[in-house]
């Protein structure tokens, strides 16, 4: 019947595999990693539109029916229809991972961590467009994201031809954020260059407001850890 595309098929195959591995083979359930198959959404074919929802829901059910098993998946498959327009692809990945990991219990994902965006880094309109497509909130959602994709591609092509001068980004814009947000950003992105100075500034700021040094850990650092996972 081909690969498992629907929620029910993903759950059925994983549960059957789990029962054989655990009950017959006596394989440790904590060593099982299922990849329920992330498929491409927003291809123009209506039957593909629910693939993101199918994976998200299947992940939740598999975790419930297969104790201790882990869930993984190749996230780039999801946005294959938007290949060549990375800003759209990475926005889709960010929304999907946020939903699948935090709300359904996905344990790991295959991503390009060097260009991956945090959910809070997305421009609000783009985040909504991607959220609507990932959660399949209607055929018009795909059309709206395709329109945004065409605009992003036109801008991308214009930059390549020199028609638009891209604003130079030296990667230091985040240094202008409030201190608590700077600490959170550094933790999320693994930046250690400013950690000593920023931690001390945060401590002085928090204690100046009547707080405790421990609030540096319980505040911005924990907020960053909540994003990292």
C-alpha cells in the first residue's frame, strides 16, 4: 500500500512494530526510535495538505501507545515544495518543530541547525501563514503562503542581480536588546563571547530592582532553556 501517509497508518505500523520488538524479540523499548515519515505539504494537491497534522497527531498517539519509544523525523521533507526559498522553508520548520516537540512529544528532528530559526524570531505575518499551512486551516492558506513565497523569491532574485541593496548585518543586532533578552538569545544560539559581562549586568539589574542573583538563572537563562528544549 506504499508508505504510511495518514495518521492512522503511521500509528498502526509503529504500534505493530513496537509489539513485535518488545513482546516477541524482547528488545528494550527505550532503545526504539520510530520515524513516522514527515511528508511534503502545500504541494498543490489537496490530499497532501494534512500531512503535517497527520504527523503531529500520530506522534502524540504513538508516544501514548508505545511507552518509552522515541520519535524522530526529517523535517526538510515537509517544506520541499518551497525549495530555493529558505526563509519560507525555515519558517515552516520552526512552526512544525514547535508544535511537534512541545505539544506532541517528538524527541528529535533532523534539521540544519546552522540556519534554523526560533519560533520567536519569525516575523508575525509569516509565522501565521506557516502556522495555518502546517495545521491545514484551509486551501486558501496554501495560496496565501505561495503568494508570500513568490514575493520572497522576487526579492531574493533582485538581490542577486543587484537590484536591491541588502542591509548589511554584522550579526550584532541582538546586542542592542535589553539585557534579559540578550542572555536568552545567547543561550539559544550558543554564543559564549559575552556571557560573563552580560550575566554580571543582568545580576546588577535584577538586584537593583530588589531581586536576587538566583533570579538570573530562574529568569532569562531558564527562558532560553525552555526554547532549547
